[in-house]
């Protein structure tokens, strides 16, 4: 008795051809491709041509839309963080200065949640933006000299960067506590 080869379509055969060419296809898949290419000249030519004739897959338009949306959301979140840091740094040396004990860690936590693996940019950004903000405030509104303003601004910028780092730690711990676990 001879077994009859099951018939597969050209689409299925063309999906299996790269696996056969790479030598990772099963014996049954190789037999199916051999049986189909014996009858189909188009698939036979594709098999003979090698993997170079396989057309590259273009990214789906949905993927481009998702990337664009993600970039816009990231830009908006970073702008909100920038406004928060500059607003907090303008509170420096005022009666409301101690709100920064809440603002800067919140900015650090939000920066961690937005940037994830590149969380250190939120700490560096908080330190740099607060340095610029405090310098501008001292130079423009308090009429301090440049050296005195720099001497007063640097410790505050370091303090705000440290508070943002504490906020990043809080964000990491929140992310760790609420992440979904992959259980079998």
C-alpha cells in the first residue's frame, strides 16, 4: 500500500521553505515541501532560489501608530516632569520650600515609572533643572551675585537630585510590588 501525500497549499509551502532551507524543519514538513514542489513550479523556484528571495516584512501601520503615540506620551510626561522640577525649584528659599520634600520624590517616582531602565536621567534632569531654576531665581529675583548664587544653588540642586533618587527608589519598589508574576 502506498500512502498518499497530503496536499498543502502554496502559502503553507512557502512558509515551510525557509525552515527546510535552514535544516530545522521536521521530516514530515520536508516531505510535504518535497511533495508540493514536485508539482508546483513556482514553489520549486522559490526553494531553489534560497532564502534571499523571501520578501522582507514591512512594519504594520498599527505598529507605526503605536510608536508615534508612545513617543507623544513620553514627551508629554517629560514636559510635565520638567514643569514640576522647575516649579519646585522656584519654591526654594521661600516659605513654601518644604513642599519640595514631597514634590521631588514624586517627580523621581514618576520619572522612574516613565523611563524605567533609564531612570537615572530623571535624577540627573531633576538636579540640572533645579540648578538652573534656583540660579535663575537667585540671579533675577534676589539680585544675588553670580558666585553667591552658584554657591547657594549647587547644594540645593544636589539635595533635589538626592530627593529625586529617593523617589526613583520608591518608584522601583512600587513597580516591584505591583508587577505581575509569571506563574506556571
